[in-house]
């Protein structure tokens, strides 16, 4: 899937995550801002990369603003934002 435009999903409410996906060159880059980054930052980034790989995304920039969301919420927000950015090909 090609990321063609800026798209987002989620909120900044407690126990949620706000995800932005932008077009980029040169692979998938992930930026994590989280209240639990010290404990779960690596796991959040791994989940984001797994979702991007499952959707066959070759290159994009993904920004996560996490407010303590569960892994399933993060994955759903990332998938939604990627599909919105790619036009749900």
C-alpha cells in the first residue's frame, strides 16, 4: 500500500492514542511520544512496524502520541490511519 497523503486516527484522551501517517521516502520511520515510553516504547514501535508490514507499506512516517492505550488500540489506530492515508487500496 502506498501512503499518499497525511492521515490520522484516534484522540488524545486518556487510554487512547493519536496516530499520524505521512508520506515519506526511504522506509518506515516511527516516532513514539508516550507517557509510558520508558516501559513500553520498544513494544509500541514493534507493534506499529508489524501493522505497517502486514499492510505492505514500503515507506511512510508514523507518529504516535500515546496516552496509555492498550496494544490492540494502538494497532487499530495505526491500521486506520494507514488505510486513510493510502485511500484503502
